[in-house]
C-alpha cells in the first residue's frame, strides 16, 4: 500500500525512507544523541571550567534520562485527534486522546489526524474560508463551475463540500492525496448529476434534490476507494446560466412566470364562472319544470271541472244553464261599479240605487259624552 500522511503527498513519508523522516526533520522529535550532545554543550558553557563532575553530574544525567524517557516514550494526543501508531512503518494500533505510551523513534512513530474537524472544500469559486466575512471577495473558477445539463445547456454551478475523517487508517494509507481526491470526486459527481437533469429544475426547485444526489454519489465513490472519508453536507452556493446569456435566461424565466400566472388566473375565472353558469341553467330548468307542471295541473283541473259541469247539465239543463249564467255574471260584475235603475218602480220610490256609495264606509263621528245634571 502507498505511504502517505494526512496532508497529502506520495512516496516515503517526509522523504526519509520507510522509518519516517530523518532525525531533526521539522515537526518530528530530534535524535536522542543529538539531545544529549546539545545538553552537554550547554552545561559545559554554564559550568565554571567547562567540566561536569560529582553528584551534580549524576543528578543532571538522571534528570536528562528521565526527560528523554518521558518525551521519548509518551505522546500527547489532542481531543480532536486520533493517534495512529506505526511500528517500523506498519500500522499497529490507535491511541485515544491524552498521554499515551509508545516506543521512541525509529521503532514507533505516531500520526495525528484530526478526526473531529469538519473540512471545507470550495468548487467553482475561491473565497474566504469564513463565510461570515462579508468583505471577502469570491473569485469564480469557470473551469470547475461550467457544466453541461441533460438538455444540452451550460450552467454555472458553485458549491461547497463539507467532510470529515471517518476511518483514520484508511484515510492515511489508502489514498495518496485525500483533499484532492475529495475535490475531484465532488466535481465529477456534480457533473454527473447535472448531466442527468434539465436546466430548468436545477435553476428553480430541484436544488435540495441535487445536493442530496451529489452527496450520496460522492459517498458511494469514496467508499469504493476505501478513503475513510464521510461527506457531511453539500451546499449549492450559486446556480446560474453563464454570464454571457444570463439576461436572456432571466427574460425566459419572467415569460414563463407570466405564463403560469395567466394560466392560474384563467383557471380561477373558469372555476368561478362555470359553477355560476351551471347554477343558472339549473334554475331555468327548475322554473320551466315548475311552469310545465303548473300548466298541466291547471289544464287537468279545467278539464275535470268541465266534465263535472257537463254531467250536471245532462241531469238538469235549465238549472245548469241558469247557474252558469249567474256564476259568469258574478265573475264579470264582481269587480265593477254597479248602479241599479228600476224603471217599473211605482210612485214614491226612487228608481236610482247607487250601490258603490253604500259600499264606501263612512267615517264614524265621535261620541258626545253627556254630563249628568
């Protein structure tokens, strides 16, 4: 398996061979002989005559051995780190946070990857790592952000990937450049998801769906590599058409929005006017049905009345004719003003009888109260 460290790079770790970096390399503990030699030189300079002897030399030697033993056989692992112990370059065990025992270099060496830190990778843009910094300028990287959609349109996608170390040994030894690998996988996954969809959903309502699909595809690819990386979140920062045609795309979006608005207004008008028209039609039908039933009922009633009168006429024609005449005259003269003049009245009788005058009600005169004497 290739040798690597958590910050990337290939070949032997630090360029020092299979046992780690050379003694005295930056970031590593110096050689034991080098420490003793430097300590002796400093003591010779501090002691009068440049010599060390007696109990003081023994005590100093014991102190130096204790210090060298303490720092040589123990290693401190910070709370956000995990110690990965390599014995002669082979992975042996893991060390929890705190002070832990290990054999000194070159027998064992310890890698300290930060397993709880959330790492952030920007793709399609470069800016400040602190998202709260409003004054930072974001530089676009078109070679990473320009992508081709499924309907053969170009879209400019800027996004951020958050990831952490899930398996420290796999992260250190299975991939050569972890950060570069995560970035390449993120870009390729986004291009694949964008290439499977049209530009319209990506620009509008499918942002959350796109983020979830890219995260799932990235995790699947990294797991197949055995990278020991967990993708925690994918955030789309900007999804726009290319700057050269963004105005035309906005005009198209505005036209589609107007189209949807007009369609919604037309549907609302239809939903309002159609029930009203159906109700009016039903009302007319009900009125016609009632008028028909009324006419038929009246006609049947008139026919039945005529038949009844005809039966009575057959039994007594004279009486029936006289009755019909009287009922007809009653209907005709019932609502007219009538005056009776009797030309055969004898002397002393007024031949004129104004019936309408008698039908009028005279106003009642107030009663006069009589006081008793």
